[in-house]
């Protein structure tokens, strides 16, 4: 039947689809409303003809058809894949306390409880635990972890985790990262949420209570090659910053707690190797097998060497060993105590981790600790010292495996 001018032509959906799609290549269409002409007043008061609609298509003022059909196009698929449900889903709350003890150089972290965690398992529950890291810093060297609570979204830990060797400088520029994860025995553990607390918010010897919402971890939107490139740029910028600060800047390799005491009764120096913290990892497993050596320089007779036992697979070893140097106080004032930390290796040379020298030629806290020991006989003085990558001249030759 031939249509007269001014009459509105009607066509069923099957014929309309056939006209728009065939013949010719099938192309992806972003919205199903693109199949239909936009009805509106024509130049002559009538509706637009369907044959002129494809040139000026506009979506209908209805709900998005893609949501009605549950279908997405290749272009829309990228946007959907990048969407994270954590944007609209609560991850939960974490309650904890932080206390910085300035006298003992320790940071006490009391992990109390969590509420309303995001379900991670098929049963609608989770097996949560908490990890702590100090940033910036080596990962395994300062990692602390709570126990795992099974099948709960409201776990209660009440666990105290302690960092040793924390100085006022750490408090000013380090950040505590608290991560809540779900333990999975059959696959990789899953990340739930995290909190980052700048330590500068803490006041010495004052406990601070926190009850904060967990936040999601935002990954880098880049391929692995780009991530490697960004890491390379980061290392370059770090080296450039160190070079600008001066050639005397040394890499920090960990901390060591030393106890010095001059015994007037025994007439000699008592050196206590208490513990180390946050040592640099030297082995492929991410740990070290550390031990400590001490020398009293100058050592003409080469009899001042003392060595602790080896602690296996740890970056925070506890030694609690004492060494004694028999010497008059006046002679001791001209000596220098060299303390070095090494990683023990079987069948090859041991690796140097870091060292510190205490004596009249030292600087900062090392010199103050030494002078306080000489001025206060019979007083046991404990101080934390930073290990640096500078190898003492006398220890320039790497020791053998038996050293």
C-alpha cells in the first residue's frame, strides 16, 4: 500500500531491525535506543520519517536500555571492568590504640577489634587478620601481624604489637600502614581495607585511640611494564635526592640497641649487644642470618674482637650478650668502639649489613653515648643507634665464611 503525503508511516520492529542492520556490516551499537527514530514535530507538523533518523539519533529520555537488557558493548566493557564495588560498599571499621614511648624508643600498637567487615568468603563471612608496616621502609623488616579470627565480620583481637628502635625522627616522617586481610588457605590472601596513620599525630607517652573506617587500596592503572618503569623512575629520583643532599649521606641499614657501662670495680668496659631492629634483608628469602662483631680500636695486638651467635632467618634479632674489655678509664678515652652487623652465609663470604662507631671521633648520639659512659662509671646506659652502609676501614676486607 502506498502512503499519502502527510501520513505517518508505521513499521514493526522486525522490519525496522532488518532495515537498519542489513545489508552491510554489523556494527556495535552503544544503546538500543539508537535503533529507533526520535519522534518529534517535523517541518510540516508531522512526525519525522524513519529514513532520516539515523543521521540525527538521540537516546530516549528513559532508563538506560543497557541496564534493562544487561548487555554492554566493547567500549562500555572497559568502564565496567574498572569500576570497584568498594566505592559504594562499606569495608568496615577498625578500632586500635597507639602509644609512643619516648624513653624506651618503642611504638606500641594495640589492635582491638573490627566491625562490619566486607564479606570475602562464599559463606558471607571472612577470616580476618591485621598487618602493620612502617612506611617508608623494608617490607619484611618492619612487618607485624595479628592472629587470624575465623568466620566473622566483627573480629576481636586485643593484641599488642610493638616496634622497637623508634626514634623521634621516625615519628616526624614515618607513616604506620594498618591493613586488614582475609586469610585463604587454598589461594592468596585477600585484601579488605587499610588505614594509614602519620606518626606525627602521636604525642610522646600519650595513648591515642582510633576508630576509623577502612579505605580501599587504589592500584596503579598501568600495565606491569609501566609499573616497572615507574619503579625505575622512583629509584632514580631517590638517588638524585640523596645526591643533592650531599655526598656524606649514608644509607640506613637498621638499628642496634647497645648497653655501655664502665665498671670501676673490674676496671674495664662492659659492652652489651641487646638487639637489632629493621635490619636490611641480604638473602633471597627476604631475611638475613645476622650476628654482631665488636672491636676496640686501635687494636695493635688484634685481641679485641668479640662476636655474638648467629640468629637464623630474622630481621629483628635479640642477642642479649655481653663482652668485657679490661682497660683503664684514661686509656679507654682514646679508644673507639666499632660495632658491625653481618649476614652469615655458608660456603661464601658473609655480607656486611651495617655498622656504627662510638668514640671521641663519632658524631651525634654515638659520641654522646660514649662520653656519657666515661663520665658516669658503673651506670648501665642503653641507647639505640642507626646502622649505616659505611664499612669501617679496618673491616674493609670481607670476612670468610668462618669469620
